[in-house]
C-alpha cells in the first residue's frame, strides 16, 4: 500500500522522546535547530536513537549557513530541512550543500560519523541525504514553478505559519488567502511530481491532506502534543478531592 510518511517536529532534545515517537509510528523526526533547543551536542543522541528504531532523522538548520549544514550531515542527519529561503537562487545554491563535488559544494571527510569514522567505510556517493526546503515566503511562492522543478529537491515543506503572517492572517489555518497559496503550491508540485510536506494537527486534516497526495504528514510539535495531552487530563485532576478530615501533606520547607 502506498502510504504517507508520518513525522513530528522536535523542539526538545531527548533520546527518550525520540524513541517514544519512533515506536509509535512517527518515522520521520525533524530535529529543530532554528526554533528548538538543539545544538551539536544534543543532536547526536537523538540522531542515534531515531536511527536505532528505524527512523529517519532530519535536521532543520538554524538558517542559511553552509558550515552548519555540513556539520549536521557529518553527524549523521539523513537530510536537511532548510528555512529562510526566498529566491530561486537561494533554493538552487543550498541544493549544492547536500552533495560532495562534483555535484555539490559539501566538504568530504570520511572520518566523521556519517561515513563510519573510517576512510574504508561507505563511499560518499552512496549516501544521498534528503533536501527539504521550506516554502515559507511569498517571494518563494511567486517562483514556485521554477523552485519545484529543481531536481535535487526531495520534498517541499509548506511553512503555513510563516505564510499566514505574511498574508496578514497569522495562525488562521483556514483563511481563504492562506488556503489559496497552499493550493497553488500543491498543484505545482503535483504537476512536476515533487513530494510535499504539510502540518496535520488532527485526524481529519491528516486524512484530507493524504487524499490530496501529501507524502509527508507532520503531526504537530513535541511540545504541543505533550501540552495537549496534559491539558486534556487537567480537568479530571482538578476535580479530585480528599475525604473530609484528611490531614494535609506538608510542603517542602514549610
């Protein structure tokens, strides 16, 4: 059966959470260095945990930084999610960061984790990390026909929240202006056979996007999903009372 890949944005470094998500069907995990708490030290344990459970760890780098991109790939990221791109030249130039010469501009060091720490390990030509640029600016939307045709792109992620702010409907995911932009991006990608990724915050949204051919469904953010679960439990917790006469539990330092 041809099924979408299920993913989650990760803001909170934790190999335990990584394993938990991987064990529950979220095969792709996007470790976020732009808005999240990840750095080079905290990326590595989560990359290892995700791989150990058959997952696909991607890293969203913090910006348009070729050295940061190279370091994340050398650590073992199986692909990069790239923010803050605006022009066709941005999308084309960044594509080169994913590959070694002659195809790209990524430096090659066989002694890093990505290549097994050994010059006798995997050939650099064997590994082809995903290139997942984010279309999150109106200038990129205007050039979407040319951008979507870039061969090196594996999937285009639609940055709906940044687009909503630029369209003056911040956070309004059902606003007609935002929906029109999403429809345009999806139509162009479908026409050229380019995979797309979008956020799906509930089962109905996920089903709707899957029915439209979205191959990468991102089911929210780790912090949001944890908050959501705790908020759902809070009313029942608040309703609990102890029998009359139960002595209070002394708090620390009282």
